C-alpha cells in the first residue's frame, strides 16, 4: 500500500513467564516474555499484543513474518 511503511523486529519469546515484559537486548533482538503457553498459537497472539502495546499500536499493525513455531520470530510492524 502506498504511504505505509513497515519495520522488521526480531523477537525472542519466553512463553509461560510469571512476569510479562518487553525488553530490547544489546544485540538488537527484543525479548518478549508472555504468560501464555506455547500451544495453539496462544504465545504468538500474546507476543503480537505485547509488541503492539509497547509501540502504542493496534495489534492489527503487527504481523509474524517468520518463526510461527519457533522462539525466535521476525515481526513486521506497520505504522
């Protein structure tokens, strides 16, 4: 779409975490801890919501490009 820009963010997911958080690692990879388990896409949904909240965006603006079944994911964020 014209006028839409996207940024790619690499994310390392920590499912089943007691304290949900989003931190940016020294290597540029975001570490996203979520309470949701890594089953039935629950952690993926939680990661999308957490990153969107961190950036002040709607979850619909965040998409998983790669790593659906991996702890290391590549997200695309639209403004």
